[in-house]
């Protein structure tokens, strides 16, 4: 499984995914279309967003890969325009990074 992680990883989700055997590519800054393409979004299984300020990456990534599973892992509100394209919206206070990683890798 291949995942792209956009945003800071304060809760350790990227490390938890890697511990589950997931190939994680990180985009710590602005996730532009070229950055997503360079990260391999066309062959990725999941897009994990930890910063709702980067929500504009969701429709761009879905345009490049219709089968992409979008997971938002933050306690911040996701803008309405991106809500409909997110498959899972999870609050780190309610579900640990390890639990999320285990589910995504299954």
C-alpha cells in the first residue's frame, strides 16, 4: 500500500503507517499538483491530510486518481468544498494514530 501524507505529523500517523508496512511519501509544505504528481499520487492508495489548510489538495488529488481513498486526520474543521470528497474524517483525540494506521493498512 502507498499513502501520501500532507501536513505536519504531530500525532505520528506517518510513523504508524510505516510500522504497518505502508510506503509513505510526505509532503510537508504546499501540496500543489506538481508536488502530488512527484509524490506518486496516480499510483497511491490513500491521501492522508493532517492540515485542513491544505484541503485544496483533495480535489486535485482525486482528479489525478479517482480511486484514491482520502483520510483527514485532524481536530480542525474541513472546509465544506472538500467534505464530500473525504472518505474518512477522524479526530486524533478520539482515535489513535496506531488504530488508524492498522485500519488503513488492512
